C-alpha cells in the first residue's frame, strides 16, 4: 500500500512539475514573442520612413536612410505594394521560389495581410500615390513562439521514459518476488514429500490394504508434481516438442474423473492428428488444470465444459468454454492481476501464474475472449507453432 502511495506521489510530483515548467515557459515565450513582434513593427515603421528619406536630394538623409533600410530589413520578410496590390519591392523572401512560382509573391502577400495590418506610405514625389507595406515574422520570432511546444514534447518524452522505467522496475521486482516465492514453496514441499514417500514404502511392507496404499501413493505423486511445477516457475523452464493434442486430452481426462457426474467435459476440434508444439509439459498442464478448475467452480457442480483445439498455420488455439456464472464486464480486465478473486476462498494467484506461464515462458497469449454473466466464459490459450 505504501509503495502504491509512493508511486502515486511520484507521478503527481512529475505531473505538477511538468505543468508548472511548461506553463511558465509558454507564458514567458508569449511575453517575448509580443515584445519581439512590437519591436519588429517599429522597425518596419522606421523602414517606411527611411524609404521616404531615401527619395530626398539631401545626402545626409540619404546616408541615414540607407543605413536604416539595411539594418531594419535584415531578417523580416517585407512586401511593398501599391493600393491595387501591385508589388513594387520585397525583402528577405525566397528568390528561387519567386522565380519558379508566379503565385508565390501573391500568396505571401495574403499571408502577411492576415498576420499584421499594413503600414501606409505616401510617396513624397507623388502625394496622390499611397503605397502599403506588409510584413511577415522573422525566424527569431517563430523560434520563440514555437519553442514551448518543442519543450512540451521533450518534457512529455522525459516523463514517459520515467514512467516506463518505473513500471518496468516494478514489474521486474514483482516477477522476482513470484519466482522467489515459487522456489521457496518448492523447497518447503520437498522435505515432507520425500518423507511421505518413505512412509508409503513402509506401509507396503506392513500388509496394509493395497487400495489404501495406492491412493496415498497417488496423492504423494500429486504433491511431487505440484512441487516440480513451483520449481519450474521459479526458473526458466526448458521447452520440449510435445503433442499438444495428447497433452490437453490427458488433462481433460484427469479433470473429467474428478468432476461431478452432472458436469460434462467435451474435447473437440482439430484432434484427429498430433500437433507438435514446443512446451513445458508440467507447466502447460498446470494452466489447463487451473482453467478447468475455475470453470468447474463457476458452474457449482452442474454444466458443460468444452475444450476446443483450433490448429492454424502459425498458431494453435485452445479454447476452454464453460456454462458457468460468467465474469462481470468490470472484472474481465482484472482477472489476471495477482490477488484478484471473486471467490470466498483463494489467493487470486492461479490466473496470474497461468498468464505468466503462457506469455513469458511460452511466448504465447492467454485471454478472455468472451464472457456473459450467468451464461459462461471462454478462455483462450494461443501458442506459436
């Protein structure tokens, strides 16, 4: 619980930090953009006045105006037009585009009109002629304006990397915990199972009723199988080529003998020919057994279970369908989470371990493909061929 709260606090802290950082940057960038835009308009107004001065015969004025014309029009794109939008002059535009595209200047003129109101200029030599100056935005202004968006992307990427790293770390820690717990369980079971084997052998020499000894021996073998399964979960299992039809059929027969007489378990699908797949037989048996047990529990001793194998070119699917009470839609996404269970008894580890066995050890998939309350559920195991 403490870990969840700590992780929640970290996520909250990261989110607040990102919001504050980006908001302050956007605010300051907008402030700078407005300031630069105001300064650029002032430069264009000065440029317009310099154009007027440049047309006078005074040499000093001409020198001053030439300097202003040069300094104030370095970076800002400018178009000078008549009242009828005939282009008289332009600055800082793509000359190659002007040569190759006859509409380039007119398109830029419309763009500049949308950006800023014109600066009107009356020709000193002809008072009746009113020209208009339209201008765009410098590269500096565009960089300042769009910088916050680039920063937002970087901050989002940074937070995403942290979240992924945190989730990966938490998942690895959880997997180590499961593996350690499984190994310890196998270790703890090892000693009493070995002892029970010795007691079974002793009973055989004591003239105890043979049927009783056989049943006890079966239970001991069962405990040994469980111990082996836990041992394999705690380490990377070796996959071997096995006939999937035989493997699943054996588990269906095993559960059929232990089910109520009012429960029918049917084995169907592509089962006429062997289907060879790389599997860990003990672990896959555990998954099938777990799914069949869940199906039996959901039907409460009465119903029908279908185990259907579908052989496709690249994958094999095993669908286990029951006619039980189904799973609520709100719970379907949670059924594979460790600790989640709707039963009065149980730790909610069965499906979580089954998912781990199929996905991580067999590189396949285990999912709920359909479930309807009071009508039943279908689990699907998908294995690569």
